[in-house]
C-alpha cells in the first residue's frame, strides 16, 4: 500500500524565498525596529526612567546645588533637550545601532569621572557660584537598553514581517 502526496511547489518556493529575503536583506526590518526603539528611548527621557523602569531620581542623589536648580527645570538629563533630541537609529546591516553621537552621551549612560584636559581644574557655574574643582563624578543614569516593552515590540515586528512573507505580501 502507498500514499501519494502532491502539492504546488511553486507557492512553497515563493514563500521560502520571501522568508530568506528577510535574513538576506534585513534593512527595512531593522529600520522599522529602530524607529520603535528611538521612540522608546525618548519616552524614557520624558518619564525620567531607565530601561528597567527605575526612576533616575532613585539613583545616586544629585549635587544639592544642582538639585536646587534642577527642581525648577524640566528634569534629570533633559536640561537643554539636546541629548533626548539626538537619539537616532542607524542600520549598519546586519546590525541596528541606537544611541547618540553627542560627546557627553556616554558619561550619562555609563557614569564616570570628568577631569580637566587642559589646566589644573574644571571651572563651571552652579548655584550662582563659580567652582574650580579637580574632578566631577557623574553617576550613571542609563537611558539606552532594551525594556520588556522593547522586546515585545521587536517580537511583534518580526511576527508581522514573517506573517506577510507567509501570506505572499513580500515580507518586509
């Protein structure tokens, strides 16, 4: 006894080609994910929270003089709005990069000590006074990273792309 199975192979081949195209040319998929991640990072600035939802205010306390000025302003890490506005995504296939090109972006993400490059002291105004110090410690207040919501958004984007590929709509 034997069983014969037949199927339309052209349709299967087309579907497999559309699925393969997602991996071979992921730029559109990565760009769509990048737009979502840019918005997520910018929302963190609005909310004053890290990717895990922890308030930046709960990190190491601000310098009391700076905190007095900060209470009148828009919030931690958003004094000028430049860091928030600088968040961008770049597709460097097969990678997606999300971040900021501003020179001070890394110190806020990772924390660190700022020391003078030229001269003996750092000089700056704070609390209406001119300060001359040997160094300044900047505590990390992470704004980049994947939150649970980001992972869900990425999974939903992948599911939508594969559903389109399976349905014959091109995949990306």
